């Protein structure tokens, strides 16, 4: 029996999740597949596909809820077991789904199916078919288990610091302490966890690289790089495009980024002793911090969205009222943050780890940008609800800037501090995004590298894209160990350059909003509503947005952003 969910729920935590039964799921998929193959006409074939989409939504709902509850508390044995079960059964379910996709793709009623679902869906299915065959199921199971092994190891990390124990995300307030000795001690303790687990994490990643390479070879790929692109559905840009884009960033962004870091170094006053743990302090007088408890920040966000847009307000209030957020850091909770759309419940869900820093406010804008697009795209077929990953991040990052006029609700006297730092961080983030992408390209093009060699290459990339970094005698970081905290490298290979592409587009939205805020927000809503109905390049063209990869877009956006930053008087802000 396949569990069916009701979108009329009171609170998310009260929604029951039954244990998924692999045999029932596969039987249901194969039954639909048989009906598709025996369809007498195009109308019948279309109806079967619609039922398949409904089944997919129910399965996705169960799997999403299991993941949500597991990440909220990785110590909960029930949801840990269910999460492990999903890792185990997903490849076989995907095998059945792939069979349905193949028969859909080869259906004699293609004309009617294209009229109902669009030609793009056929392109997506064709790409998906390249990434799977039954022989790789055991390897996919192993890949899933390795991802969970990494997540569980890092999530279980507890750091003893000054007589108390803290989960890794809870260390954020100490890492950004105004007291330099506290920052240093906290940083050494934080990175000490990764140093102590260096061999374990290195072994997990080595096994990941090997199994992903094996899967790629089995599917006929030269290496895992192009397979990763195909898995993410990148239809109209390639690893070569990424390489050219990274070169542009090195030319146009890195010099501006280093200028921002140099100014910061001068403000802090540590001269040549400025160390890696100092750059978490942007201002000598202290970083901007949100003023209020998590509950008060959420209340402020309610007011912000009410004033910004009735559409945004409607969906934000729904999420708060139905408990579709879990935002405070706590022991046992997985690190990071994410948004997921839960189709059977017709709602988005936000997961984060508030820790008293400005990042808490970023969550209420960034992750809600994702969430709003999830709501607006929810009526599409599953494949079209969200665009490609590079475009998904455009919705979230742009919301961060489109809410600038309301930042005083969160930061009070620190508002100017926040606005300058937030924009500056956008520029300085882009080179780091390149490091993560270039690192993975090199690793999967050279899958037999040792853990030590991989770390050394990561450090080499840091010296190229972030040359200001001084690890001040921290042997672990000096050896290139920083990458081990970047969960995307382990969980979502090659999903990171997307953030830099989206960052540039979000800065385009910011520039437009400075001239016409209301008109820009309406354009943003239209962009969100397009969802995934077009691939990357076509979607940007339809929305009348410049592509960061093309022409001088990167150069123009960087110059406009820096010109705005130059309007701030830092001598007045940093007091």
C-alpha cells in the first residue's frame, strides 16, 4: 500500500509517515508502466503519466518527511533507520522509474504526450536515461550509504569548549567572537574535530570518488564529471563552459575580492599577523548581529513580507502557522540549511541552524526565496516545479537583496553595517565557489589521487583564488583540509558553481531594484513562476536576465556592485 498524504494538515510534525514498502512501490510503478505500454490511444497514455506523477509526489513526500525528521535529530533511531532504508531501496525504485521513463520516451503517442507535458520533459528523460542502468544499482546503494556516513559523522560532532559541549553549528558564536583569543581557541577546537577525523573523512571521500568513477565508467562516461552534470539535468552548459567562467572570475572578481579583504585587514589592525580566524570579524567594532530572539526575528519577517508583497506574505505566514520551519541549532541536528518542497502537502519546509549571527536573517530571506518559488511552481508537473540548480539559487539569493529596505527590522543600529558587509560578502564568496568547483573537476578527472594529494590541490586553489588566506600555523588547514567541512562536495557533487552563477544574477536584481523596487519584485515573481519550464539559458532569456557566463556580464555586475559599495563611509559605519 502506497501512503497518500492530505495537504490539509494542521502542523507538519503531526503528519504521520509510514514505513515505505519497496515491493509495493515497485509494483505500483511497474503496473503503471504496463498500462502505458498497453494504452490504446494518446489520451489514455496521458492519463497514465498523470497518475505516475501523482505516485511520484506521494513517494517524494514520504521520503522528504523522513529526511526532514532525520536531519532535525540524527540521534532519533526510528528516523535514522528509515533514512537508511531509503538509502537502501532508492536505487531499485529508481530502476523501476527508469523503466517507466524509457517506455514514456519510446511511446508511440509522443505527439499527444508532448502536447500534454512539453518537449523539454522528453529532453530531461533522455538525459536521465543516460545516467542509469540496472547494473549500477549496488553501486548507487553504496554511494547513498557513504553520503549518510559522512552526514552522520559530522552531525554527531560535539566539541568541548571552555567546560561545555557544543554541536559544530553551535560554535558559530565563538568563531565570530570579538575577543581574538576566543576566536582563535574556538577555531582550533572546531577544526580540531575535522583534524581528528581527517583519516575517516578522507577514507569516506576516497570511497565516494571510486564508486562514482566506477558508476561513470559502467555507464560509458570518460569520468564522473559529465555524469554529474547529466545527473543535475544541465542541458545547455558544459564543464568547458564552467572552466571559461572560472577564468573570468579569476580575471574580474578575484582582484575586487582581494581589495575587500585588504580593506578588512586594515580595519582590523592586525597587519601581517591577520589570521584565518580573524576574517570572521568584518568590522573592528563588531559584526552586525540580529536584534532579538529567533521568535522575534520570525515576527519581524512576517511584518517585512506583509509590507513587501501579499503573495510573499501569504506563503510565509502559512509556513510559520503550520510549523514548516525548524531553524534553531541544537545537539544532534544536522548542520547547514536547506529548503525542500513537499508535494503531497503542497508546502515548502525550511531547515536551518540559527546561531545568533547575521546568517540567521539570511535564512529568513534566502531559504524563503527558495520556498516562495516552490509554492509558485508547485502546480507544475514534478520535473518543471523547479528550474535547474543554478537557477534555483537565483530565487533565494535575489530575495536577500530584494528585502534590503526592511533590514532595519532585524539589525536596528547595525543596518548599515549589514548592508555593506552582505554585498561585500557576495563578491568575496564567488572565488570560493570556484575553488569548490575546480577542486571537484580535478579530483574526478584524477580519481586515483591520495587524500593527501587532494588536500594539497585544494590548498593550491585557495592560494590562487583567495591568496590572502593565512592559516597561521594550523597544520590541518595548511595541508588543505578546509574542503572536508563543505558538505556539497560529499552530498551533491558539482552543485556549487551554481551558487556563484546565481550570486551574479542576484546582484543584477539588486541593481534593478535600486532603480525600481516594485517593478523589480514583480519581475522576480514572474521569474519564480516560470519555475523549470525552460532550461537555464532559455529561462534567463525569457525572464530578460543577463547570463553571467556570457559576454561582459560578470565584469559589468562586479563594477556596479563595487560602485555601490564605494558609496558607504566605512569610517562612520565601523565605530
